[in-house]
C-alpha cells in the first residue's frame, strides 16, 4: 500500500509540475490578465484609501438670505467653521434654491428669514431653516449632526444679545430633510441600483459582441461582406437597448411594489434619459469589444471599468465627499450622471431643466465611445 | 466609380481578366509571407491555387478580396483597385473562408437570410428559400448550422457565398476534411458555376483537385513557382520521371537518394517514382540500377504531384 503510494508520487509530482509550468506560461503570455492582477488591487486601494470618505466635509451649500444682518453673517461663518458646509452660492428665491437642490448641485440650503435679527434681539427664538438633500442620507447625516454646536458658537461673541443660556438657545435651527425625510435606505439604493445594474449588464453584453465574432471565426466572412462598421455597431447595439428597457421596467416595478420607491417626476423623462444612459454604456462596452482580443479580455476590461463606476459615481459613497481628482474621474463615468438623473427624477421630482447638464454629459460620453469604436473597428484582418 | 463597364455594370475594366495583381507582398511580424506575387485569372475559369501549408495562399486570397492590405504591389479584382476600392470588391466577390464562418447558433435559413440582407437583396427571405432548395436542404432549413456534418457545412457555406450572385468566387481550401463523395459533388457544383460565367479561384493542397482546375498556380514560401495549364506546368518542370516496381522498394529508395541525377524519390503504392531534372544523369543512374536487379522500370511522364514536390524542395533550398 505505502510502497504503491510512494511509487506513484514522482509521477504525480511531475504531472502536477507539468500543469503548473503550462499554466504559468499561458498566464505570462496573457498580458491583460497580468495587468488586471496588478491594476485591480492597486486601484481598489487607491480608491478606498484616498477617494472614499463616508463623513464628507465641504458639502456645497446655498444661502437664501431675506435680510442682511450681522447675526446672519456670524451664523453663516459658524456654519462654514464646522467645515461641513461650503457656502458656494447665494440665491434670491425659493425657486432658485429648489432648482439647485433638484439638480444636485447643492446638498444644503440655508434660509435666513426676514426680521431674523430683530426677533433674535427681542428674545423670540426665531427659526433658521436648513434644508438638506437627504436622497443620500450618508452625505447629509453627519453634517446635520454638526448643526447642534452651531447655535452656541455663532452668537458667543455677540454681546448685544439677551440672556443666552445653554438651556434655552437664542434661536432654533429647523432641519428639513428633503426627498427622503425618514432616511429610508431603499429610497437611496433602489434608484442607484437601477443605474448599477444597467451598467453591468449593458457593458458585458456588448463587450462580448465583437470578440465573439472573432473567437467563433465569423469575423472573417463578416468583414468580407459589404457592411460598414457603423452599420455593424448600430445593428449590434440596438437589441440591447430593448433589453435595457425591460430591465429598467422590472427594477422600477419591483422598486415601487416591494420597496415603495416613488417616481416623483416624469416617467417619460426617466425613460428618455435612461435610453441615453443605456446607449452610452452599450457604446462603451462595444468599444471595449473592438480592443479586446478575446471574450475573457473583454470581461476583464468591463470589470475594470465597472469598479470605479461603483465607487466613484456617488452610488455607494457621497460624491461631494471625494477629493477633486476622484470627482473628476467620476464626472467621466456615465453612472455618475445617471445617478443624479435617476435620484433627481424619482425622489426629487426633477424636470429636464434641472438635469440638462447631466443629459448632455451622457450624450457626449456616448458619442465619444461610439466614435472611438467605429474608428477602432478593423475593416480588414491586418 | 469612373470605370468602363457594360450595361449590367459587372464587366471588368480590362476585358476578360478578372484578377490582375502584381508585386504583391505581405509580411507579418517581420516574416515575409507573400513576396512579389503576380497573378492573372481570366473570366469563367476555375483557377487552382496550390501550395503547402503556410505558403501564403490564404494571405493572397485575403489581399485580393480586400481583407488584408498588401505591404507592396498593386492590382485589380473585377476591375476594382484592391487598395482603394475594397467596398466595391466586397459587393461583387464571394469569399468562402477556410474555417466555417457562418453562425453556428443560427439555423440554415437564418444564416442565408442574413447574408441576403447584408447584400441588400430585394427579397432576402425568398432568396434564402431558393438557396435552401438549390442546396437540397429543404425540410432541414430550421436546423442549426452548427449541427451539420462537415460536408454539409461546406455546401452551406458555398451556398451562402453564391447567394448574392457574385462575379468572382474565392474559395480557401473549401474541401479540407470533407469526404470524397461530398468533395466530388462540391466540385461538380463549382464547374456548373464556372460554366455559367462565374470565375473561381480555389486554393487547395489536394492534387486530384488541382487536376480539376482549368489553370493553376503553385505557391510555396510566399513565392509563385509555376503557373499555367496542367500540361504547361508539367512541361515547364523539365522533369524526367521513372516508375520503378519490384521487390524491396524501401531499400531501393534509400539507395537511390543521393545518386547522380536523382532529385526525388517517392513511393506510390507498389511502385516508386524517381524523378530528376538532369535527364542524362538520371538515365545513366537508372540504367545502372536496373541492371541485374529484378526491377521493372520504365520512363513515365511526371505527375502534377512529382512536379510540385520537386518545386517545393527546390524552393526550400533557395529559401535557406
């Protein structure tokens, strides 16, 4: 028994070694797999380490002041001093404020009512209104938590005020969590998930489409036929637009039925901009397909593209909390724009006037990817 | 397109020459695959393109139909420039690839309809159905192309190629791995097409197929070594051949190799083909070997295979 096992050993060892050497050689030839092995851990580390911040500071805030007073200024200064609020814009009307919040350009709106200072000096405990975009509860949460300290520090140095004690603050900060007042996670996740799922499936579908022709040997006769690269691309992409639509309809229906996620805005606008988003992702996947040598490479490339989409788009982590470079990368990803669109329409009731910049960005990304793909598509076997 | 064409718009520019290329060269990764190749094929001919594996046959076919850009050289295919008028070439040439390149996961009919639509035929479904009938595949048109046997796959591929009624057919080793009966039928079909005026350029390395061609060209290591009709090619080889039969031919073959005048020895069943270019030296050698031995040896005319194997061995020598 043992002698048999021992006698078998050297054979098993050399066979295992044969396999090992073969795998190693093949791995070494496949440069993209090699690159993936290096790229993915490095990128993950960089993104998680530097870009992602779950307690974001310096969040864009708009101010709507109905009076110009010393007290108002010191309150704004105190807000800025918390380092959570960056006062980026002064608006003149409620409508402007709403527009900024719906389009996602600011996360907070501070409203100082008329006669605030007078009421304060009379000891009437007036209210300061802070509206927060709670469609992303994480981004809004910590900043709102920091508000408690603001009241005291804001007025500490203002001696002309009546008895400010800790027990009874001189004024009240009224928080208004908009769009998702109860901070329900599914309200935040489901719209974003719509974008994530569409990105993943659309990318993979088209990333495989050209490489499949190459791998199965059908590319040669396809190229010998009188068909233009643009015609090939449009013909290959279009069926998946329909599939994307079916997916979107499924997610929205389930979101509404199971998770009670509303669609506050226009369903037609959502459908139109989703088509644009689906198109952008299909075009990007297709352009990967024109670069990749085989289906595995196409999948790897899609995955490498998918990763920053998840991390930098604002789906998982607050976009406003990321450093500039990460935000810049984020702006180049279709998902970032779509998440703003889909949260805007579904939760905030945003209209096209609030979202035209995002729509334009999606259109641009799609056209860039399509142009690249059509130029990359080889018309010969060279 | 500023081309002189007759009423049906299909006549090539320079009369009856369908393919006219010269100086074609192509290399991949620094390795020269085709060098300075010239080829002329006349309308309605079945032109055989012969050569060993890796000799540059496929590369040449691909350059002619616009799938590869030659590094050097120029020429026309159906009167269209192979460098600048590829789109036109693709419209009028049927190219059958070496590897089965129809969609395996589409049915026979669906594949044919796809081809018909890409070529913009007026009634793609009707055209596909007609092709099914012509192929003798009625009743099986819903079968997936991937499930067909090798011979049927080739017939289907040919059927797809001729569906848009091309003026020129390029076939790249169309009968590789196909049984003799299917091969014969395939060639019957090709001759019918040629009789109807289609020009066919077919690459192969089967000698019996070469003999079915009107004219042929032999290419090895990227160079064209012989060209013409079969008698022309054989005459041009200036090969003298003896057929030897008798006992212990294996031993004899070894002895013969290296003797003066003997360039090639090849066993053919129970006999031996001995060939050489130097007729005088070969005659003398054969006379010496034949003496006393119980051998039956006689002068015979060289076969195409003798010629090609001789050409190939010589070219290899040049190559080194």
